[in-house]
């Protein structure tokens, strides 16, 4: 496997509660992270993603299970001896040190002489596009610049893995977007394995080579951004990743019915029983407003309109009693109460476990 590969097996982390009970923050996690990739741990608050990151870093000791880095046992190694560095949301820069001294600190702690570390500091400043800032203090930098310094300090010691714990959460939206691009550039340039924790779905989809979606201490799904978005395995993943409608359908001998519209039966989950019900995930961009009715359309009424700038999101009440979301052109000027017809891209409907 490529350098920087992580193998996690049956990892469990149990915490005691004030009431005397126990909570599994990690409930037997199995995960493979390919070396040299940008891997995202995604999920809501309290789902276990940061606990996993801290176990890899050595800041938490697993209750059970193992972690290997490049085939070598990692969870039994002291934190300072691991070829792993961490960038936190708070940056954790030393306020009394200059930028250059902050970057040099880790190098000196790992045995580099100050004179030899100087060249590496300059290299790192160039890498994060902070040339000329070496003599400044952290208080003289913007939030984005402080983040770059934190990244330079973490990368200076040539780690096999860089862990990032929601490092962009404190930045404003425009700066955050810029840093997302910068992080991707740094990962490609260095080839270091990046393991990135976030609760922001759009951030995960735009940055990750692969994503692990966490739910209550367990992994609900692992896949590429496209797989996670287009083919969610259950209702939690479909609901957490972006916007979606959940459509309940009747399974009949002649196919699947959404209201009075017949859907190709090939969208059904394997083993679906005639006479039963199935739930499908339907993304709003797969629903299109059309001018006239036909055998493949649903009659609907606009319930709510949410303006998004480039498009609008319509919440529709269909004639069959379903509520579905639809993206629409703002110039159409549709509003609550308007009657219309919509066409569903039935091939994009995904049966989800509930």
C-alpha cells in the first residue's frame, strides 16, 4: 500500500457518564485510509469522528481494537513518536514566537539544529505562500494566515499523516472557500495523507477523495463523494448529505407507483415484495418543471419557495400526497400556490433502508 496508509480494525472507545453508565463514542469501527489521499470523516456533532482522529493522534487511548500505519502498530506508540501531526480549529500557535519560530519549533523538538531548520522554515513558508511573513507574530496575521502557519508547522516535520480537526470552522465563508482550495493544493503537492474532520457536507463533497459518514459511533457509509451523494445506502446518509426528498411508493405487479405515475420497477431494492412499501431518496436537481402533462409527470402545487441566488428551491405538494423538493430557475417567478407539472428522473431514485 502507498506510504501513509492507515488500517483501523474493531476500534472502540468507551467513556463513562456522570450517571455511572457507559457510552461508546466509537462502536467497533473498521476503516482503511489509502496513503497519499485526502480522506474526510464526516458526521454531526457527537458522532465519533473527532474521537477517531484523537485516537490516531494518540490523544485518546482506544478501549479496544487496533490502528496500524504502513503496516506497523500505531495505537501502542507514544503520541510524540508517531509520524502524525495535527492541526486544530484553534490553530494553537505560540503567541510570543514569530511565524518562523513557530514553524521551527517542531523541527527543533525533533532534533534539528536551529541553523539547519532555517532552510526548512523557508521552504514551508514558500509552500503555504507566506514568504516574507517569518518575522511577524501571530497577532499580526489574519485568521487565514494563521491557519497557513499552523499547516506549515505541521508539515515541516515531514509527517506520514496530517490530521485536521475542523480547521476551517472559524473562518468566514469566502476565506473558508479559499482555504479549501489551498488545502487540496497542499495535499497534492506534498503527497501526505490528509485526514480531515468536518460536519459540513458541502466541504466534504468538494474536498475529499473518499468520505466516511459517521452515525452514533459507527460508519454508515464509505465511498467517493459521487457515491455518497448519488447512491446513499440508508436514510441517514441520504438525509445528512445535501438536500433530498423521501418518496414512499407502493410496489405493485406492474411496477412502482408514485401517486398516479408509474416508475420503472428496476429502481426497486433487491427482494422488494409486491404489495409492500419502499422509500426512495430523490435529489431536487433530478426533478424538473415541465410545461405540459404526460404519462411521466406529476401534478404538484408550490408550497414554499427558497431563493438561492443561482436557483430557487421549491417545496412541492404532489397530487399523490408526497412532498418533494425541486430546483427551479429564479426567472420563472413561481410562488406559493402555483400549480405545475414536474418530471422525475426515475433512474436517479435510490431505495434507502429506513
